[in-house]
C-alpha cells in the first residue's frame, strides 16, 4: 500500500471577514476617494474602496448608537453625535477621540455638516434648533431657532464669504439663515413633504432641492424664488448636479443648462434637464422576479433596490449610491455602469460555498430571495435575482464555475459563472416539488445530475444535459427522473458519494438513509438506515477517503457510521449553536481546536478544493474566511527548536570559554530563567566572582536588566537560589538610581514581591546563625572533656566515667534543641553524625 501524504489539520486563523459595516442610510467619502465612512450602531466604519476591507472602526465608549456624523472637507476632522447627547471629535486614522463635549441640544442630533473651511460645524437637532460650533476655538457660535420639528438637513452655501446656512425640517420649508445676524432671511416654500437633499451650482447662484413629494425644484438664490418645478414621479432621496465641464452626450445631455441626477424609490438613477423638466436618461437594471406576480404599485420602497442616498465622487467621475438593503454601489460616469458593489448588511446567512476556478469567490445565501457572489480580493459583490422566496441551500460542482441553489419557492436553479468576466447567470431551473426545498447537492465526478430534498418528504434527482442549451429569454427547464418518498418528515440534508454511486439523506425524523443511485434512468434503492440520533438530523456527509459517513443532529452530537454494516463507529459530543467551530481528530475523538469568530449559530461551512481555506457563515450576519496554518506552525516550531539547539550549544561554548556577558545575553534572549541562573552561579563561583558579576550585569541593555529583575523576583522565592538573586539585586540597587529603576517595565511589582521573601530569608539566616553558635559552643566543650585521659587502667576507668557523661548529656541537649527549633537541613544533620563519629572514635562514648 502506498504511503499516505495526508496532513492532519491542527489550526486555522482568520484570513478575512465579510461582515456587517453599514446600517445607516447616509455615508461620506474621503476627499482622495479612497475611503467610505458609514455608521453601524455604535461604530463608524472606514471602508477601503480598493480592497473592500474595514481599515478602521471607531467605537463609542458610551455604547450609544450614533445618530449623525460629519467628515470635514480636508479629511482631518470626524465628528460623531450619539443618543447620549455628546459630540465627539476623532482622529479617525488612529481611531482616537481627541475631544468630547455636550451637544446642548435637548434631544439627539439628526443632521450635521462642516463648512468649506472645516472651521464651522452645524448640527440640526430633533428639538427644532440649529447650533453652530467653532471646532478650532471650541465654542458654540450660534443658536438658531424657528424650525418646526426635526431638523433633518443642514447645508452651508458653497461661497463661504456669504456666511449662509440652509436647513430643512418637518415643516417642509427650506430656511435660509444669515450667520452674521443669526436671522432667518427667508423660507423657501414649494415642497409638500420633507426636503431630502440640496445641490448647489458651482457659481452658487442656483440650487436644486428634492423631496418625497415626487418633485425637484430649481431655485434662484438671488431672487429667492422657484425657477422651475420638475415632476420626477418618484420619492427622491438625493439629487446630484452633473459637472458642467464634462461630456455627457451619451446620456442625452446636449446643452449647458442645469442637469441633475435623481435617486429614489424606483431604484434607478435618472438624468433630468432642468430647463425642459424632461428626463433625458434612465438607468437600466435587470428586473427582479415578482413573488407570485403581485405588485403593489411599486412605490415607497417596495423594491429592496430603492435608493436611499447618493453622493458624487468628482475626482474619478463616479457616483456612490446606497440601497434600502444597505448595499453601496459605485457607478462610473457617464456610462452609469456598475464599477463596484459592497454589501453592508447580510441579515442571517444560511449557506456559503467557494466558487470559481481558483476558489476566488464565494456565493452566499442569506435570509433573502437574492444570492450574493463576493470577490474575495476586493469584497465587491454581485447580487443574483431569480428565486422569489428565501434561498435555503447551495452546492458547487467540482470545476467550480457551475453551482445550484434551492429555495422556499419550491424550485431549484442552476447558475453559471463566466471564468473571464466573473458574470453569473441562471441557466436552468426545476419546479416540481410540492413544498420548500431545503437541501441540494451536486454530482461529484461530472456535471451530470443534481439531487434535492424537500419539506414534502421527497428526494428528487435532476439530470443535466452535457451542454445546457442557451435559449433567448427562457431558461432550460429541468425534469426530475426520480422522485422518492424518502422520509416521514422534512428532508434536511442530502449528499452524494465521491464516486456518484451512493446518496445519503438526513431528515427531521431523526434518521439518515443510504441510497443507491444506480445507472442513469434507474430508481433509488434503499441500502440501509442509520438509527441513533435523538433529534432531527441536520447534516450528512461522506468521507472523501474512507467508507464512513458523518451525521450531525440537533441533539448536539456528531456520529460516524460504517457504510458496510451501518453501525456507529464514534460519537462526538459538545457541538452546539454557540457560534463556535470545532476541529476534531477522528482517531482519538478529541477536539484539537476551537475557532471563535461568530456570535450566533453557524449555518454554513465549506472548504476549498485544496483544503487550505475554510469559509463559515453565521446567523450573526458575518462571514469568516479561515486559512490553514498547520504547516506554517509546524515549520515555525521546527525552526524554533533548531534555533534553540544552536543557541544552547553556543551558550555551552560561551560558558566554557568564560565569556559570561555574551552567555548571559544569549540566555536572556532564550527567555530561560534556569539557564540565566546557571550563568549567574558560574560567574559567582569563578575567581573574584562578586566583581565579575557586577561588571557583567552593568553591561547589559535595559531590556535585559528588566528581564533579570523579573527573574530575580522568582529566584528569591527559593532558598537555593535566593543568594544569587540577592547578589544581582545588590548590583542593581547599588548602581541604579530609584528613578531609573522604576522606569523598568513591572519594576514596582517585582520589587514589592521581593520584600516578603527577603524578610523570610533574613529570619531563616538568623535562626541558622544562632544554631551555628550553639554548635561552636558544644564543639569547644567536647574538645575540653575529650582531653582528660590517663595511662593507668584505673585512671582510664575514671576518665571514661568522667568524659562519657558530659558528652552524652551534651548530645541529649543538642537533639532536644534541634527538635525544638525544627532544624531539618541535611547539611546540619550530616554535621551531627560526623560529630558523633568523632566522639565514638575518641572513645568517650563507647559503651
């Protein structure tokens, strides 16, 4: 048998997020047109347009939602207003708050804007007042009263020398304020609903206003009268003037008169000629299918693609729009072609799969009838329309350019991605299920068939032709060759084996069943039933290598089954709806890694064909792409071990050569306190050790001295190494000033930790000193009594009697003293035994 090259995975790290970043209808773009600023709850997210990544996220400390924000025209100042009635000024590049002050408004701020000089900030409150702030000198300059209701729009006149401010509130009027006198010059009344946007001509002589009353008005600001009323037949949220020095002839602009773009409830951009009140261009978008054919007039944001905001990008001649579904689209002018699209909100993500030849894209099913295809390199998204109800499941064929989907609309659809342009189109559909289709899977070897499982308890096999014919206007209609009543309840999952011969189904009836697909045209044949789950089976999958099946259930378990005898091989417990992704080792049935990146149930999980990346999708609206770092970590660990071996050898050589300074530095760099202690002991045991230690320690760098101080705090807790620690500390305290020493990282904590153990060592040394003095006294007495000996037998007998008694009494007292003082040092006990031996050899204690 050939040796397997299978590499077991041990860890994954987050490669990138595709996450919620836009929850508010307005946005702002930096002057260099590189970043998009948008709010999401308590944050202002800064999105890089080129990569589609969030490069900065500015979070409110008070955890209150942001009601409005403004970016100065020079991109230097960002100001946010929250429900806590606070205004905060930010250095957005560092995500730091530089100033915070009370808004003075009694209720939250609804709108704000900077003047062209980035000096004045105007805020419109829900209390009907407008306040102006000097952001340089930091004080309130004006308090303008007179508006009725919420002030939802404030704009400065582009000519700052006029010192004029325009505002609109719930009373539908446009107020013109003179900032010199703080008086309202006039109220422009022609709209019958709140004014949504204002656009000024470059010379500042005219202005165009839009409203939800389905009209746009061109104003003459010198005479303060309405020059032209343009009926636009939709609720308009934003109006943008076309640049006068650009050629827009391809969209019907032939004169130098005022032309403007409207964005509103119909979801398309339209160009209007102000002089003739005529629409000269209407953007064409693919029309989404209607659910059940019912249309409700198509007004007031019935279309999810209705536009809620529009902003020009003059440098690159582009236009940014925001849809009701929080999607941001960038259009290139004058062709109005979609350049980029960012999805700001996904709702609940139900399934996700890698797509494309090199797994460069992901296709996502959210709690919506639309599919979203993301380019992972730029986060740009394409929205696919076709299903008329929520899409529930996805699967991708082996080549990666063809994929399938199923939905609550009882249909399955086949989609094809063009490998060159990246465009995706629906090429086939099947509609014969009697209820919502909750699961779908593809053939694994060839693009030959699709299997679907439905809430009608049936499984259908759909054959695909070798080449799907392209028909004008109509898609190819699939017909099911097999329909099988497979379970007693909803079919939650289906999967095809790697050789396309077997099919497995999992159901809400707590069973998984194995079927034989047979030859083309043959019916399904039931091979066996897998029983054991206590609740519904939500997912089933074949092993790509072994004859093993995996199933997961709402009972929180994952079971491995044998395809030969349908027995349960292993059970993994602990899976749940906590948002965690777990990596298991099948051999030991252990969880080797837990990946935490989601806050809610993980509904979708898919790996690339190379198994080097994994994508997960959750009910928290976020999508996470993980990268396999197993080989990287193993290579790093091996390199680290090799480096450790080389450094240890080098350290041994340095100690042998008595190059203590280099040895100490190397040991510290290895972060091995025991090795550092070994070097310190070697220095102290050498000739003139104290001076050598002092010389070596003082030559260390500051970071190395910080490590030494940290090590000393640990060494000082042990009686065997406390003397070495005290020797190093003595050098530092002698040659470093307290101010210099306290600048070391963690110095205060380390020095405080040294005090109690040092006191304990001093007490211990005091006790040992007392014991040693007693031993010296005892030794002197033993020498005196041991000298009283005579040559005669009688004299020897008397000497023996006289010397034995004092010696034995002395040792009796000594052992009582040791028991009382609880001295248990092995060196002291060895000394006592040696003393007894000497006394015995001298004959004074023989008996």
